[in-house]
C-alpha cells in the first residue's frame, strides 16, 4: 500500500504561511532593537520581568516561568542570573516546596520595568496594533487561540 499523496499548500495558503513566518522572524527583532536601545533589555528579559510583574507577590516558580517564556530552564536560569546582577530580580526557595525555586521581581526591577514599558508599548503599537483594524486584531486573536489549542492538543 502506498502512502497518500501529500496535501500541498495552495498558492494562497503558501503566501499566508510565508507571510506569517516572515512576521515571526522579524517582529521579535523589531521589538528587541527598541528595548535594547531604550532600556538595555532583551525582548526575553522584558517578557520575563513583565511576566513576574503580573504574578501575585511578583514571584513565580522558575519552571513555570520557563514555560511562560518558552525557554529552556537552563537558559532562563542564566537570564535570571543576569537580572539578579542588575538588581532587577532575585531567587529564593519556594516556601511551599523547597525543591522548587522562585524568581522574584525586585522593587528596583518593577520600577525599571515601569520605566521601560511606555516606549515598548509605543513600539508595539507602532509596528503591530495600529497597523491592524479592530476586526483584524480580533481575527488574529481568535486565529492564534485556535492554532495554540491545536498545538496543545497534539502535544
């Protein structure tokens, strides 16, 4: 029995796929450049600080933070070490389970993030939000949720 013929992408599907892949490749760099220039933060560092700022007590288990940041735990550990050296974050054992470690956003880290956020949000608006209509943003949000659900279902 032979394998079924592949379902090749149509011209329109291929154009959409290539456009999306180009967006995935270029958007992080456009955001990273602004953050590096204005705040001396990488995009991932900003994302980690913002993720911690959104948590109760501005703290999160390192393993959960790695999932949020889509980073290997060892890479995240190096990143948090850099943030610790700058006084923006610290680590301590999880009080509920000492086998885990919490990353904690310091007061200085929160203040630094608050100072970096306006320029970053302006850049996000400039290159992403303001070039799309409200309907396009809703469609993109809905589409992203559908793809993420599918990925999660297949994992």
